[in-house]
C-alpha cells in the first residue's frame, strides 16, 4: 500500500470538493442558458410588435449576446435553442440542470437524442433519461437513449431516423495554425462507407515507408477524393515503390481559394502572414504555395494610384495582392460619378471592398467576405440616386445575409440597433441594451501590413504534395517580380539579396 492514511483522506476531500464545484458550475450554466433564452424571447416579442416576420424576429439576440459576453454567435444560437427545448420539451432535464445534478454536456446529449421524439414518447423517456444522465457520461446517454427509443417504438424510430438524415450536413471552419476542422452529420451507412474508403486508400495506396501516420493518410485521402485525383500518392520517395500508380492520375482540380497577402510577402521580400478567406491568418510559406499557379488582382492602398514606376513607393505602402486559384476577371480601373449612382457596384469595386473587409463586418462573424452582400451604409435611393447613399468604397461594407438583415431592420427602426460607420472603415455596433463594440476590416492589415516581418528560410520543410516544377516559381510570382522591379528601388533589391545570402 502506498501513501499514508492522511494522503488518502486528503485526496478524498479534493474529489468531494471537485464534485461540489462541478455542480455549482453546472447550475450557473443552467442560469446562463435561461437568461440567454429570456433575452431572445424579449427581443422576439419586441420585434414582432414592430412588424418583423416570424422567421427572423429575435435572431439578433445571439449577436447581442456575443457582444455582451465575447462569445461566438454560433455558440449563443446553440444555447438559445437548447434553452427553448428545456423550457418547452424537457422539464425534468431542466430541473436536474438547474440543481447542478447534470452539466451542459449531459443536457446536450439528452437534447440531441430526443430532438425528433414524438410527444407521447417524450413524456415517457425524458424523465427516465434525465435520471439516467446523473450517473452516465454524454456518450452513454446518447447510446442508451437511442436504444430505449428503438425498444419503445421501432416503427416510429425508422421515421425519425429519416427525419434526422434529412438534417445531414458538412461544414468546414478554421482551426489553429493554418488548418481546418471538418464537421458533419451523415447517414450511418454513409459515414461508415466514407471511413472504410479512406482507410482502404490509406492502406493500399501507400507502402510501409510512407512517412505519414494513418490519421494523416486518411485526411489526405479525403482531399484526394474531393479534388478529383481520386488516389493517394505514396510519399516514400522511392523509385521502385510497390504502390506507384500503374495508370496516370488525374491532376487535382483547381478550386476557388481566395487569399489576401502583401506584394512583398508574395515575392519573398517579407514573411508577413496572409489571409485565407473563411479561415483567417496563414503563414507566408503556405500563401506562396497556394499562389504558385493562381491568378492575381492588384489591390492598391490608394485606389487612384497608377501602376507606373513614378508613382511607386515600397509595395507595402501601395499595393497588396488578392489571388484566386480559379481566377476572376474585373472591369476597367476607376469609377465614375455615374457608377456611384448605380445600385450594383462594379466587379472591380466589389473585389476591392471584399478584399479590404475580409469577412462580414458584424462583431464575431467569420463569414468570408466573398460570401457576403455588399451593403450600403447610407441607404441607396432607388427613386432618386442623387440624394441617397452612393455606391462607393467608403459607403459599402461586407455583411452576411443575417447581419445585412439586422442592419436593414435597424434602418427601419425595427430592432433598436444602431450601426455607424467611422473613418478608415471602422464600424460601430450598438445593441438595444446599450453595449457597444467596433469592428475593423480584417483584410486590410494583411494586404498592407504596417510592421514588416523579415523573411526566413523554410529549409527542411518540404511541401506535402508539391505541384508543378520546383524550379518554376509559377506565373503568379513571375508576374509579381515584374511589379517588384517597378515598386522597389535597386538599393532595396540589393539589400534584400544580401539579407537572403547571409541567412
């Protein structure tokens, strides 16, 4: 036996205190969910009285909560939905949650399991599952609850399964360090089919000398299925690899990926981070890899600046780059006063505003600017364009459909929000409860970094799957170097070469 009796007693006391603290936290979580739900109900009632439609009344409560608590709108949406379920469908779960006998993760497990249960089954199973949850972790709650539902109503469960399958989805969101997280709900059969196919590719298309783990191979296999190449390429590097493909492998399909980056970074003069649309900051090396075969569009810091050497300063003072792997065309530069009186902005102005904003300009919203509406801050007057807000860079902002609707309702006095534009594209958002926050354009610091990051070497870090010739920097960088010749003085270029040589 190890440890003294006093040690054992002390450990027991620690566990008991830990259990008590966990219960207190759970009870506070229940109160927080209750208050979020109450705020939603108050805002919904207010807006229904003001004529807002049933479908959208109160939806801005999640944005208001996000500003007040510095949490994501997605999280607030989920907790409001959970609170409504606790109030109207899960009374026993609500009671146990409020008392701290179960925590938020257990409540979510109950809600997820009983979401599609009919009222008669709910009345029987909800109190039973709430009691069971007090002594089970979330995964066991889900598994046991599904079994009970099948036992109680096997025919009805088949219908509920089909209803749940109708809610299937796949989404991708940014993770840390330039990676992405994949989340989705598939049919049970579809999920197993996908996993077995990825496992098969990871095992049969790479030899034992491939340096990747099985997890890495399965992840790469999923990308290979999506990009049209259809198979993994073994990375052992051996000419006699037994798993080399016997038939030509289709080239990966190019997809539309938009990246904002400074001109110097793309040319290798600096290593400032870049902005990958929908994901956030990525390192300079990854940005240059993505740019190898892309098309570029110059975004000058001063939109009236010309592209001649006489108007040139350092690239960071005058131009950033936005590139897309699929490329897009834009109209001729410049915008006339006539264009300012037309509701729909030109392709060039659209690209510029979205590049500068980077994401939806609402606080906490990460919808890529490429997927947003361009909203007029001062309303455009369709009947008399001369008297309304112009279609100009300073009067346009990227807003997702949800926050565009919030702004429109605010303009109509239907939700008591105040949205104000300030100089330098700063937007102030004031909630009905008086909280205020400002947002700044996310894309601008990436296109025109104020603090240059000196370039570093990436020796010993090979591309996972290099494309094209390693000796050819690609048409984008070749074109960009021509711009650098115009924007950088000879002394700047020589200083850069000396710095790279001394690394």
